[in-house]
C-alpha cells in the first residue's frame, strides 16, 4: 500500500490507534508486569514501547531528525495510571508531529537508524505494521491471561462463518 496523502495516512493511523487503544484499555492493572517468559517484554513494556517507539523513532525520523528512542522500561512510567498517561501523552505528541507533514514530504527520503535512507511513505507504512505487530502481542498476552478481547472488526471468526454461505 502506497501512502499518497498525509490526510489519508492520518485517518488510517487514527483507526489503527483506536483499535490498539481498545486492547490497551482491557489490560488488568494487576497484570501490567506480567511476562510470557523471563526476559521478555512485560505487558507494560509493550504498551510503553508502542508509544515510545512511535514518538521517538518513527515521528522523529519522519520530521527529519535522528531517532531519540531510549527504550521502554519502568523508569518511564511504572504504575497503571502512569503507564496509560505516558502512552496517551506520547501518542498525542506523535499525532502533532505527523500532522505537520505535507503530501510532498511523502516522496522525500529520511534517514532511518544506521543512516539507511527510506522514502517517508514507506517509513510511515512500517510504523503502522509495527503497531499492528505489537497489538497482536497484546491480544495473545491477554488471551493467555483469560481476558476477553474484542473482535478486531466487529465479528468473531465463528460469527463470520455463521453469516457466510456454505457453498464456497
């Protein structure tokens, strides 16, 4: 998918963010530090990572600046309220940066970490793919904890099968 206008990107990103926000809101506060195995990201690390890497890597590079990503550890936000505040604050900051981009910027090259040139629209597409990847992790983690999660587009697989014709 080629991103040809900032307005289209912003609209699509907003929908991606809303779906992620719905999953983040379901995390039980007492499970924020849960990890699927020792040494892996906790749920809180994943939530902080989604916001921090968008703001300090993707948004900085999109604006023509070097990455400022410094991780996603507890020192950034520790308790349930702090993690959510951090997440929403950085998402708002990223939105402001992305809103300053122009359609002509989309065809310009930016320097990703390692001084790798990438066309901005491809960089923004990678951002969306990255978020979707981590949202999927949150779905799996919540499933492992027995937390019910919403169907991503409104219907479960079973509901789609029930509404589909059986002759295909």
